[in-house]
């Protein structure tokens, strides 16, 4: 019997296929779901997960699937490639899950794409705010908060943001921040 087709070895192919299919599905919702599980409590107004997080999460799944496939093959080069894919997939998982912005009534929390720690802001740290209007090219409005440390945080006004807009507007008014509405360039 051929060594490549015994039951223990075929397990790697099955895991590879299942992981690849899961990566395609969870790439769309994985980071968003994890952020809602970790951060949705109490005074939460909005949790925003950038699209790049979903892309990186999908790549995590593809590389993990590659690891399983390489474990199926015989040879040191295949194993080395597999473990390299495993390490890269772990790094992509961490980067994709640690990229978020959270608006709470108490504070604003932002963790950038390659940031190791999150930055916490008070609502009073907002120096100015601008809402960029939708146009023919961009279908949604975008809030841009200019923070006291020079950071610009942007929040897309769609879906969840529409229902959170009255709270955001209220928090800005309470802290004396008047936002302007401008056309996109």
C-alpha cells in the first residue's frame, strides 16, 4: 500500500480542506466577531474593525491550511515550509485581531495595525472633528476625530454607526467639540 494514502496521513489533507473552507467563510466575520465577544459590554457605543483585519484573518486561514497540506507531504523541505507557514499564520492572526477602534461612553480605545499596545483617549482629548459627506465615489460618511496627540481616528458612518450617531453626537457636544461637515476631496 502506498505510504501517502494511509489514514493517519490523509488526516492532514482533511484538516487542510476544512481550514481552507473555514478561512474563506470566517475571513469575512472572524475579527469582527472576536472584537464583539471581547469588547461588547456596558457603555459600548461602537466597535470598528478595519477591512484589512478581515483580509489578514483570511490569509491566516490560508497559511494554516498550507501548513496542514505540507504536513501531508514527505521531506524536510515540505516540513520546513509548513512550519514557516504556521509561524506566519500565527503572526497574521495576532495582527488581524489586534487592529480595532472602540467608542465607549467613558473613553475611546484605538489599536493600530502594527501597534503593540492600545491607546486610550478621553472624549475631551478630541481637538476637532470633521464629518466627510458621501459622494458619487464614496457611499458613506466618515467621521474623523483629530486627537490631542496628533492621531487622526476615522469612523465610517454605516450600519452600526447610524444607530450610534446620536450617542456620538451627544458625547461630542458634552465635551464641547463641534464637528464640521465637509465635502470629500
